[in-house]
C-alpha cells in the first residue's frame, strides 16, 4: 500500500487517540467548577481522578503534530499557519492548565486555589471547543492560493459549520469527562458527575447528530455513512447506559463515539489533507503534501518498533491507577503530609467498581 495513505491513516489514529484520551481530561476540567464548593475536597477528588494520566494523554498531541510535520510538511505548514490564532490559544490554554495542576496545591489558600481552578476550567474548555472548530474547518476547506498559503482569516473560520464542530467537541468531551468521573470516583463527586453527564447529553446529542449529518451530507464518502450511524448510536447508547448506572459501558460507548466522530472527520477529508475553497486544484492532498518515500519508510520502521512499547507503557499506567478516588482517601493523604489540593498522593486500595475505596492520582 502507498506509504502516504498509511501515514495519513496513522496520523488520523494519533489524533483520534488524543481526542479519546485527552477528551475526558478536558471534560473533567470543564466540569471542575460544578464538582463542589470553591475550596472543597470534592474538587480535589475530581482533579486527582485525572492526575496520573492527563500529562501522558497530551503526548498523543505531540506525536500527532510531530508525525504531521515529518510525513506531510506542506500540510503542517499550511494548517498551522492558516489556523495560527486558534492554535496559539490552544497551546496557551494547555500551558496554563498544566501549570494550574502543578501549582494549585502549593499554597494553603482558598483564593489561590480558586484562581487556579478557573485556569483549569478555561484551559480545558477552550481547547475542547477550538479543536472542533479547527478540524471542522479543515474538512470544510479554507481559502488557499496556488502556493498553498491559507488566505482565510479568523472571521472566515467562525462559520456555522465550524462553530457547530466546536460545540460538538466541547459538549461531547464534557459528557465523556462526566462519565469518566462516575467510573473513577465515589461519593458526592460521583453523584454530581452522573447529573452532569445527563445535562451534557442534552447538548451533545443534538449537536453531535447535526454535525455528523452535515458532515456526511456535505463531505462524506459512502463508507463513512456506517461510521456516522455508529457514532450516533454509541452516543445515545452511552447516555442510556449512564442513566442506568452502567458506568463502564457508558464510558466505553462515549469513547467509541469520540473515535467514530474522528474517523468520520478524517474519512470525509481523504484524499485531501486541506481542501481549498478558492480552487479545488489548489488543495493539498496526501500525494502533493507528503515527504519523500525514503523519509516515510524510515518513519514506518521507527513507528513499528517504538509505538507498541509506548502503548504498552500507557496501558500499564492506566492499569496501575485503575482505582476509584474518594474524599476520605484524598483527605487522608493530605493529613499524612500531602501538599493540599492537587498534591501527590500514594497508594491504592480497591479496583474500580468497589464503592468507597480507591486511590487518588499523583496530583
């Protein structure tokens, strides 16, 4: 098979992995203000639920961007320059969010923690919306000249389809994060997260259905139709499972929804990587945007050797930190000498599914 096609599929897989894993991190951060009072243990429980994994999940973004740069340098150059402002905001938000996780527990002060909680919220909600805006516009196409220079400005990106894409990812990631909290926590946070999942679903279902239908009608291929149907069915099934208290099933189905939406987006994009609305002849495709065959061959061998090792390591880390997080456990770690909310915690006591037990993450 053509290596350009293989690497397009590989980049789609990397972005999909990022959206599935970092999606629930974004959701938890977006829901943080609703998980308890300003200076409550419940907010610490929500943060500790993603503590062991949030930074590892961001590695998928670095890998996806790096693979795009190496395999399709023209795509990288046009996309990241044409979408400069929203991507800059995403990067700033991710930096602020990472700092907030680390600094939130450095001072025993309610106002201090409140400001960092706001940073976590904004650093999660902004990327959750903007990634949908960006990729919706990538599928829709942008004004681009014969030199593959994007001439579209920010107002051009704020079109109805792009805004719907942003609303879809924001609401879907929020739902995904709420379901994750029902699976990973216990006590008041678990109750609030279940309610939040039902509220988020009231936006995610209509927005996601409309976005998928629009994508299929305007840009889809025949083979993407079953993917779109599967995404809609998994979304509804995940909400039904959440209502029934089937937390593991619900989380699996919301993950499938994110995966299927991403597959529909990249499937609708292929064989283009960045369509031009100025003239279809100016579009970037997997052929004219790709690196030399030798570069793609070397990258393929590197990926074959190292990618399984990385996935095994990340899978092992999820297994190690598979326990539920509780307020009593977080408070106990603090009394034992932790740094306060967001402090590094240790230990684990019971697998997910055993109420009233578990471990907090390392933050």
